[in-house]
C-alpha cells in the first residue's frame, strides 16, 4: 500500500514539474520523464499485490476488471480534457485562439 502511494505521489510531483523543467533544459526534461516512468513502474505490481491481499476471493475478478477499466476510461478523459486545455489553457475564451503556450495547463491539471 505504501509503495503504491509513494509511486503515485512521485509521479504526480514529476508531472507538475514537467512544464517548469521544460522551460530550462531539454536534457533535464528527458531525465525527469524517465524518473517519472520509473515511479510509475511500481504502480501496477503494487496494485496487484494490494488486490491479492485485500480483495475478497469471491469478487477479485470483478474488482480487477473494474479497476483496469478505470485506467482506460481515464485515458479517454485525459485525451478529451487535455486537448481542450491545450487549445484554451486556463480561463481562455471560447474559440480557437491557439498560441501554442497552453500545453503546461495539461500537466498542472493531471499532475
């Protein structure tokens, strides 16, 4: 449980740092994204261990299916909301006034 929490917390922190680091150094950005990937690498094995210990044997298949379906739904929502944030950013008016500077809002919202 602690491993899952730490992995997700570190991944979120690194996601929030992405726009800041991207402004300064591309190599540091690559390193940050690699470290973020390493933090995320513990999430699924930790989740499986947690499910194996805490889920009732009778319902473990259903609980695992629902949890993994949540991952797919999260991806769909991230692409939908992320594309809107990429165009409008924070507090932009309606319309396509894309200036290319809105991408950090995606990392701040999902971090």
